C-alpha cells in the first residue's frame, strides 16, 4: 500500500522529474523540479494557494514516483519526453502534433537532387524551411523541376549513367535526364545554383529569363510555350508575394503569442497559440495550435508548456524566439534550446518598436482564431464529451473515458469474425481497434462466438506496455440486448473482472431504440447527442466486422478457385495473381500467356486454362 506521507519523507533534495498516478495507475501529471523534496511536498501542503487545477489534481493522486537527474536541464529534457509519451490529463497539452516539411537540396552529390524532407539531418545537404504546408513545398518542388529540370530520383550518378531508360519526368520536360548523359555536370550545377538563389528568395533573374522566353515564343507563334512561360512567371510572383512581409534584420525567428477563453464558469478552458515563422527576415508563414488548459493557468504557464512541447518535436529551432509574456523557466529553456540547435538561442519579450508590433499581431491573430472556432469547438465537445456525460447520466455511472464495443459477422457460419472498436472521450481510437477470426466455434452461433471474442480479449497477454489489450474499458457496449449482455457478464465473472456492460437494443427495423443495463431496458432521447454517439459506435463496430469478413471471403474465393486446380500451389497462385491482377484476367488469358508466367509451365498452364473453360 502506497503511503503518501511516508513516501514524501523519502524524497531527495536533488533535481529530477516527478510522475503522478491516479487510482487506475494512469499517469495524470508530469513535472520537473530543481529539488524533488521541496517541489513534490508543496502539492500536499494545505496552507499553500495551489490554484484550481492543482487542487483538483491532488484529489486524484494515489501514488507518485520520481526519476533523479544530474541537472535541471536533464530534468527538462526528460519531462518533455514523458509528456509527449503519456499525454497526462493535467498537463497543458497540444491537441495535435504537427511536423513541418523542408526542401532539401543534396549539394554534396555530383548531380544534386531537390527533395521533400520531413526532418533536417547532418548530411551536408542544404535545407530550406520549415514550411507550414506540405502542399506548398510540393508546389515549389514541381515549379523548380519545370524551371530548371533538376532530378529527384535515387539513381547513383554518374555511376548509373545509361543503365536504364529516362523516367517520366524527362518526357514531361521536368528533368534534363543526367542519367542519360544529356547534360554535363557543369551545366547541371549552373541550374542548381539558380535553384539555390530561388530558394533564398532571389526571383529577379528567373522572372527576367522567363519573360524573354515568353516574348520569343510569342513572336515565333509558339503560343502554347508562351502560355506555359506566363503561368510559370505567375507562380513565381505568387511565391514572392507571400514573402513580402519583412521583419527587421535577416535572422530566423519565431514570434509566439497566446489567446485564452476567459469564461469564469469552466473548469477547463480553450487556448490558441499563434506562431509566426520569420526566415531570413521574411515572414514565410504562420500556424495556430489549439490547447486545452485548466482554469487558473496563466498565459505565461501556457507559453512555457507550449514551447517545451513544440520545440521538442520540430527539427528547426531559430536563433530568436519572441514571446508575449515572460515565462518562469526562461533561462533553463534557453539552455535546452541552445543545446538542441548547437548555437545560442534567445527567448525575448519585446517592449517597444517593430518587435512589439509583431507580437501584438500574433496575439490578435490568436484571438481571432479562438473567437472564430469557439462555437465549433463547443459543438465538437457536445458530440464527444457532452455525449459521454449523457450516457453516464442514463446509466448512473461516472468517469467513463474508454468505451469498447463488440460485434459478430458471418454469413451462414462462413468465416465468423468478431470486431472490437474503441472510443475514448467520445472519439474513435482506431489504433486500438482489433479483429478476431473465430477459432473455437463451428457454425453460425453468435453467442458462442461473442463468448470466444471476449474471453480472448480479456485473457490476452500484451506484449507491449501500451498495447490496446493492456487497457481496461470503463464501459462495454454489446451489439444486442439481454442475451449479448449476459454473455459478456458471464465472461467477466469467470475472469474476476468488474466492468459495466450495456446492450444496444434494436427495434424491428434494426435501429437502436434504447439501452439494456442492469437487467432493464432504459429508454433514451433519440434526438440527443448521447443517442447519436451510441448509434455511431454501433455502426462502427458493425462496419469494422463486415469489412474484415469481406476481406476473408475475398481471400477464400481466390483460394477455392486457384488452389483447387491440380498442380497449382501457393507459389504459382501468387505468380498468376501478380501478373494478371484478377481471376477474370486469368480466365480470359490464353494458354500461351499463362505458360509465360513465372513458375508456370505448359502443363500447368493447360490445367488452368481447361479449369476455366471446361464445359
């Protein structure tokens, strides 16, 4: 038994990370400390003004653990990693994780390539970005191919020159085909120099060159070429216009501000962080991030949490980060960012001039996004968390987070399968879906099949710590009434588990009409969000089972038609399907075509042909 008071006495006065667990042993908070002894003890001292979030969290702490580090900087790094891994309930969390693409030019190669890249590596290539849009990066790369005909293939040049035919980009006039020796290394590198100037924002020479080509094509009545040059000029100018908002200096910097919902009647509140990306003195883009924060959190606290999560996941860190508010851990965060960048990084809060105006602009944009999306966010919460609260009310339960629903699918007993779908906080968690091929039951017996599925699910030994089967649901939903519920309760009782089980009762038209729980049918409001959530879960369990069943039927059809032909085993069946793609194409093929297939001979080809064409 974990005795909090006794464990508090054992805390060391050293830097480290502390991890709070609730009664279900789930991690609900992760924090760092210069002195674990002083910091953790503060949570359990009644005299301190801890704020609403901390007071609420402390009531759910059943135990804590800690990891000692050599320095506060190491503690910060570990804290970031643990928060990203476990996403604790009481830590300020980004609602989604994003990664930002780069354009990579492999200048260390004899014939450099222009590529889409997800992260920066120390590989002697030149990187441009990060950009805020995948589409924008792909558009720029396509434009560079049209302009300078640079390659993007993985061929080892000049070693592989002439070994294969030129690719499609050559025929589309988007590659000069150095793989065929069509362009010298010197000429190709001149084009790469133009690419580098272009990516650095120097468009003037390119526009002048294209304008001359457009005029020449027009005079020679090559109007299709002239239109193509005109469109290229238009694309370049659009890119240039995006970069016309300039900042002071030529350095890279990010500008960060936050807006928060100030409604006083909420335990949790919405926040939006706006980030402006300035590269080489030009504002190249912006991005906003939604966060869920506890009532009482300040803008400084939200900014601190955001910076640690955001820069732990992005490959590029600018020299300067300008903030709307001073943050508590500024010095140690600067050290951490400097270590990640391997160059000095500054966190600054501007007080006047152009810098202050940019931060104000970011704050205004954050406020605008928050206002615009507030109603959408509330509607989404009504569909998810609000719907879960309604289900709790109907069943007289509380604390429902994870719901699992099950269904059985078969056609006349053929390949019975089971499905398990998972919803967390009212949203589908598809990574935790599981499917079961019925092994123990023969024939169309839905009750016995469901008993098998539930037994296998709750006796499965997880091979990974965070496997779907390692987490227990707060509520089990069965696609049926009394019979299905009793099967689930029987399995749980046998295994010594206590989990609420609810049946989704259908009417004569196979539509959900109510819930069966605790030996009675509970009517529900069919116009409510809770009812819509139950219906979505039921439909999803049914869809997932049907799709799995359909895939097995398809595989069985392939097996029964090909493997039943004498002389056609697994290798020949696979070879036929690889070449002809479908049974119809195999049936329509001639004996000669069948015989030319890998692993086939004249005899086996004749057997396949006769099988499909016998009277």
